[in-house]
C-alpha cells in the first residue's frame, strides 16, 4: 500500500537533511507505529507519505514514495487525499467548521460525493468512532479526545484506504488516548491500513503490529513489536523510553527463568511470569 524507497529530503533553506535514505514498505491492512525522539524526522516522513512533500513543502527531494501504486511526486494532492486520510498533530488547526456535522460535510461536499450518499456516509463515520450523539455539537465545546474522534470521522467519511496520524494522543489523558487507539484498532480490523506516529511507546506497542524507530532522519529499527522490543537497549541509547516489560523479559532470560520471548503489555507480562514460575 505504501512504498518509501531510498527517500532523502532537505527542506528549502534547511541546513541538513530531515530524511536520509529512508526505505519503508507498509502492506495493505497493516498497523504500523512510528516512534523516535523530537527531530527524528517522523512528521517529515508522514508529510512525504501523504504528498505534502513535495507539493506543499519544497526542498531537495531524492528517492520515491508510492501510495497504492501511485507516485506521490506526480499525483495531485486531492487525488491522494481520497486514498490516504491524515489527522495532523495540531487538531484545532485541522478543523474548518464550527459544528461537528459541518466538519464532515465540508470534506464530503468538496470531494464531490453524490448528495444521496452524504447522509449515510456521515452517519456511518460518526457511529464508527462512537460519537453520533455529538453530531450537532459545537466543536469548541468538545474535549480533546472528542475532537480527535471528529477528525477521524471526517476522514472516514471519505472512505480512504489508509489513515495516517501524527501524534493523535499528544494532548490527551490516558483514558482518552486508549479510546482513540481502540477506534484505530477497530478500523484496522475492518481492513483500513493505519500508520501512526506516537510518543507513548507502551500504548503503541499494545496496538500496533509493527514498529519503525527513527533517529536523525533515518529508520534505525523496523519489525514486529517483539522484534523491536528485543532491541530496547539500542532504543534507550537514542533516547526512547521503552516499556519496562521489555526490560523484565530480558532480565528473566539472562537469569535463566525465561524462554527468550518478549511481550508488549503488562497483562501479557503477568501471564508470562506466572507461567515460568509455576
């Protein structure tokens, strides 16, 4: 679904490359998490995937990005938006309407969705994220988590194949953060490809199928959650706080009480400890 091949990019007037020889392939129906320290290149990578680079942000561009077989360099942003929907880090700047219903209508009408389909699409999108009761609410009265769900619903109404999110829980409390990821999991189980940049590593490891770790414009680790967590010492060296369950699994193996497996959640860790000690 997404092919990033040997991509390097330096912003116009930038002094150093923001991306350096990045290669990343995302299969249809995948759930990929992207992590890294501030300045690692995560947001730049998302901007390259959705076509904002090079069509909105200009600079020195080498390599290629394809989304569903289409080279983003040659495609129109409007065409890409029908395949890949983006929820930005600054959710308030993404809102264009004052009322939830109008927020969804804006995209549907601007992309020329037939009038007889609009009501059905809007209702289905609101129900998918669990907020049909917010349809007539003013966006200014919503919580951060509710705004995130509105933004996701507005994207879903357009029925993209991919949803790309840049730190969707950055300003949310733990309960709201989990609610957003529950929505993403449900969408992913229905075939939507999900790519999410996230700082809450423990949360991301619980939901994602694969993780890509970025550092200084490069992808330095990539694989299943378990494969990446096995390299937690490498992640800590570049400043990423890894889930403590990874440390626990490693120390259990070192002391001969584990079988070498790595788990991603506290619940799985509890089950693992009970199993090896029984």
